[in-house]
């Protein structure tokens, strides 16, 4: 299974909680047309790098992540965070392409790209060790969704199946199979227990080969995460994880567990753009991102064209 490694963030800010969004509401539209990040709600030291691109899916500029030297783990520009209105059902969409010389890591994790984090954690939490972090990324040309919730691990019963014994347990590994989708990964680092659980496309969809999956061309990726319901001390198996690649549904899960009833008030309320390649790149290479959108699900079936680019609606 995967090793979903930690990122650290250091800048401070304060926010105010917003009202819950309506279903289908567009919460974020970032087209990277300028660098006035703070004016649109980006925080944690945003300094994303943009370049002009005549092929941009939206507008005339795109975000570029450039790993400038062999062995680099983080790119120029980097990432940042946004507060979101608290919600239990969120859909993320973006377009991506990579340089013609792009090389994948060959390990079953990385690059990390986009994350949702919940109201149970503080606004600068490292994403790999939380009460719940979602991962939307492409690994070795295979789009995938993943979860981590290391802070929920019952460390007194690591690698034991306690799913029928207690709600005070992890869902993504270390405490048993929470939903029939596997026991997940479980490993220790720095004295803490980490876990991870992933759902992937059934084959490589991005590669250097000519054709519709050529990785140097623009591709749209969309991902939906819906927290399962909980109540009266019962965890229900009705969480949703879905993923689309160029409009085609490639992951479709409706019986997942993303939380137990120990966190009945958990909501997604933070988005983190966190590019990171833990093993380091084999040579300088680049990835471009554009037309980043987040909706309160269920999201519209087709892309919503906002009245103007670069909107961060609601949030703290």
C-alpha cells in the first residue's frame, strides 16, 4: 500500500465560519489569470507560478509546477490553502498536463496534488496526519483517490480488527477493514501511526504514448467525496468516492466509510493544493494545472462557467 508523506506549512491567519452551501453551488473557480492570491482567499504563503498558455482550458494563463533539478521534491510556485464553507459532500475538478519528458515515480504513491481536510483539524495541519485527509492525484499515470486518518488510530490495538468493538478507531488502516474495501496501509513514523487507503482507475490513463491519453495534452479530472452518515453511535456504509477522467467515470464507490460516529459533526472545510514528490524527480520536469473548481455536491454534470475567473466564494 502507499506511503502518503507529510508536508509542513508555517504561515498564520484567522478566519470566521461561513454558512453551509447549497447543493451544486460553485465554491471555487481559480483560473490563475493573475497572482492576487490573498484577494481570493488563498492563504499559507501562496506564491503559485503562472505562465501564458494559448491552449489553456480557461483564460490565457495556467499554473505551472516545475521541478527544477534532479532529486527535487517540491516544485517552483508550490501550493496554498483555501477555507471552504463546511460541507459533507464536495466535488473537485481541474485540468492537467505534464511535460513531454515527464517521468512517474514508479512507487505506488506520489505525486501528491490536491487535498480536502476537515473541521476536526486546524487550518495549517500537515495533511498526512489528520482526522481525515482526502487525496486526488495521478500516480504512475493512474488517477486515484485516497484517504488518511492517522489521528484516529487506536494505537493500543494496531493491526487488530476492532471495527465491531468500538467507534473510536481509524477508517483508513491500522484498526481493521472499516467498509469492506480493504484493511489499508499501516506504518509508523516518528512515533506516530499513519495509514492510507486508495481507490484507483483499473489501468494507466496518462502516458507518453500517442493517442487520447497522451500526458502532454490537457485532461480533465473530477473527484467527489461524500462523508458517510452517522447517528446514534452507528457508522453507516454510505460514503461516496467517485472519479471521472475526461468525462468518463472511473471510480464509483457508494458504500465507503470516511468517518465513524466519534466525529458526527465532521465537515470538509479546507482545500489544500500541495504538490509534492517524495522520492524526488529523476530530472527537471513540469506539470501544468488550470480551471480549478470546487462544488458543493452533487455537482453539475458539465462544467459551470462562472461569470468571472478566480472566484473563492464563501469560506472563512
